[in-house]
C-alpha cells in the first residue's frame, strides 16, 4: 500500500459519508432506546394511543371496556340482591316468631279451664249433658 494522493473534495465526501453512517447509527440507537422506553412512560405520555394497533382495534377495545363495566355492575347488583334477601329473611323470622307467640297465647286463653273461670262470673256453666243434633226431614219442610 502506497500513499496515494487524495483530493480535498474526496476527503470531504469521505468525512460526510462516515458522519452519515455514525449519525444513522446514533439515530438507530436512540430509536431503540425510545422503543425500549418503558410501557409505563408511554402510557403516561399517551404515545401508545398513536400506534396503529390501537387505532385499528378501537372498536374491540371499547367492547372489552363495556364488558368490564358489566362485570363490575353485576358484582354490585349481586351484593344489593344479597343484602335485600338477608333483610327480608330477618323480617320473615320476626313475623314467624310473632305468629308462634300469638298462637300460643290464643291456645292458652281458649283452654277449657280458663274459659270456665272467665265465664263463672256471668253465671254460665258447663253442661253435663252431651249435645244433641236436631235433624229436620226435607219432606216436612216443603209442606
């Protein structure tokens, strides 16, 4: 290899070409770093909304969001129904308790011995004769 004479114009072209190559490498590195930028930072910047994938699938994303809202609403509705069922069950238990209490009081007040004591002051007494059934024949009623 011998020393060759290089023209200044050729030397400038070589420098520009090498600068272009180095600047392209730097841009690629910067692009890689920008691409490697964390997803969290992209979400905060809003850069993920500019991507073609998001724009092409926007209808599908809205559908997914709608389904998520329905799932959350269903959860709240289920809790409300459960609360209502529990409250109704408590009311039913209270009413059932009152029913048994009133029924017991009625049976106690309508006992034969209790009725005899209460009617004693009015002068009514229990009969010793069994009750008799009076039957009327239809032939005699028609005449």
